[in-house]
């Protein structure tokens, strides 16, 4: 059961890693190449955070594969960061970010980032549950092993 | 409303002497009972070490009466106006060419890879208004006056209009002009340039005039345009030795549509007067600014500075910070995980 959970979470981490990384990198690249992008902060910070989250998700895979605590922590942190970014972008739009003229040019990009974050919500939830369960099981297993070792001595 | 034919436009440009930099955007008041509208303004500005060369043109017109009330009896009359430009110091005025704008636009298009739409020596000692320069340049009848009092200047304008046997502008127009002129005088602007034009009845793009004057920064007076209630587009080509500082156009509504280094020879091809300031340099910065909106909403002038700006670094910091932080966290966790593993 633990193996199934581990590999499922690894596959999902690859999916949200690439799913967040590729469109965010394209959007960020487009903004950087714009002659004057000083008014696109929400997009820049949104794309930057998604890329950071994607990097963490992808980087966690080798560590999870080795059942290392840091891997579980990195995987869960990446999900929490992506979720927080989605909430930040959504809040900016709801709070009226789009009412300013200079944001209108980039409004579609913001909406695209929100859509990407929205699509990633379910995988993030599943990954968090799987990783937490696996991490917990791994801890219990380690404690049981430690207890067995102490008993045998 | 009758048919308005043989439209006569008088363009008054007002310039004043001050420590802060100024360049002129054109404002106008109608002399006849017509509604003035300004389709667009286009300007090329070269600035270096406090010296500014401005090539400025505008498309100004008045709708024919038949356009407004086609079923009204036709009454033949003229549509005339007084156009105004404030400048920070005594300018030298020359004739310009529309060709400069098309060439600069082409330079920007080539470099960006995308297309960009596109004022005599009489002295009246009894008054605080004195004529310091007068010359006829093509269609333009340019008069530069020095003034210290708004009332006196308005009186001068009224005398000017009478002297040219023109009907008096409406009170509203005079009041609007006086208000703006007072603002400029309060800020130390003393030189005013009047340009009297004789145009046809249709919208005309006026041949540009070239103004050369001293200015601490790149200045383009916009407030004076606020006396015209018209939706308009303003295109500015800025030629500078360094990038413009984005914060200097903050809140003006202008948008940078092109910014890049171009060969000075290319600018020289557009108009050599624009390139004169940069003798010895091989490449200069060309920046295209565009503004679109209601001219009456313009309530401040442009005073653009060049040089280093934190605003250009902020966007990089904004997107790079989370990515760098992520890399740092990953590194720490990997070191921790594999460090423990190796023990």
C-alpha cells in the first residue's frame, strides 16, 4: 500500500511540476521580453511562485523515492505554495486588480495563471494526503523498527 | 448651424522660462462658435545635457456643421482657433518635416520587429507682455512673447485676435486658457509662443515646427492641451543617451511601446537636428511613448528624466526571489538528506 501511495504521489508531483513550470515559464518569459513590464507585478510574482513550487515538486521526487523525510516535506511544501499562489492571484483579481488600465493588457495572463493553479488544486490535495499518509506510515515503521531493535538488545 | 468652410486656425504657442524642463504639447481655444477636436499629436524629442530639440505636429480640426446638424440651414462661416504651447525657455523655432516621424517609426519598427501605429522684436514697456520673436515659417505665423501676468497675457491675446480681424473666442475658452496660463506663470514659465495658422475646412496634420530650448529634463507640456475637449492620441519619439526612468512617466497614462538602442546615423536620417546633440556617439536610445484619451483629462506636464532606475530592477526581483528561495530550500534539504545518509 505504501509503495502504491509513494509512486502515485511521485507521478502526480511530476504532473504538477511540469504543469506549473511550462506555462508559468512561458508567461514569465513573455513578460520579461515586454519592453516595459514594470506594471505586471502580479503576473511576475504569480509565475515566479508557481515556478518555485514546480521546482520543489520536481526536486522532491528523488528524495521521496528514497523514502527520505525531506522529500515528503518538500513535496507537501510545493503543494502548499502552489495552493497559496492560487489564492493570492484569485484575491488580487477579486479585490479589483483588473480595474487598473495597466493591468488590462495582462489580464488574460493573470486568468491563465489562475486557471493553471485551479487545475492543480485536486492533484495538490491528493499529493498532500498521499505524502502525509506515507510519511506517517514511514515514521510508524521506523519507530516500530527502533523498538524491535531495542527489545532484541 | 451653418456650413463651415474655409476654416482658419490660429495656433498660439506659449512658452515660459523656468528651471524645470518643458516641451510643448498643443492646446487650442476656438475663436468661432465651433467645437475643436484634435485627432492626434506626434512629437520627436532629442534631449542631452539640458538641451532639447522638439519636433511637434498635430492634427487639428473642427467638425463641419453638416456633420453635427445636417438638416439645419447652411450658414457659411469660418472655424478659427488659437493653439497654445508652453516652453520652459526662449526657443529657437524652425520648420520641420513630417518625414522625421515616419522614419523614426520605421526605425522603431525595424528594431522592435513590430509596427507602431502612429513659434519680432517689438517691446511694449507699458505692459508685462513683450514680443521677443516673430517669424512666418510656412503656414505658421509664429510669435514668441514674454509674459509675467495672466490678465496681461489674455489682454494681449485679445488684442492679437482683434489685430488679425478675428472674432472674439468664447468666454469659456478665454477662461480655460487664463486658468492654464495662470498655472504656468505661477510655476515660473514666462515665454509664450503664438502660432497663427490658416487651414482648410477639413482635418489637417500640420507641418511640424522644430523648437530648440534649454531644459533640465525632457519636458512635454500636456496641461495646455486640456483646454480642448477631444479624444486624442499623442505619440512621442524620445532620443536620449540613456534609458528613460519609468517612474518619470508614472501616472501620466503614457505607455512605452518601444525602447531600444539605434544607430545615430538612423536618427540623423530622420532629422539631423535630432542627432546634433549626440555628436561623437554611435548609438542612442529611441523610446516610443503613446497616450490615448480625453485631452481635457490632462492635468500635468511630462518631465522625463533619464538614467538608472530601481523600477527596472523591481520586476526581476519580484519573479526571481521565489525561484532563488526555492533553489536555496532544495539545496538545504538535499544537503541535509544526503549528509545524514553519508554518516
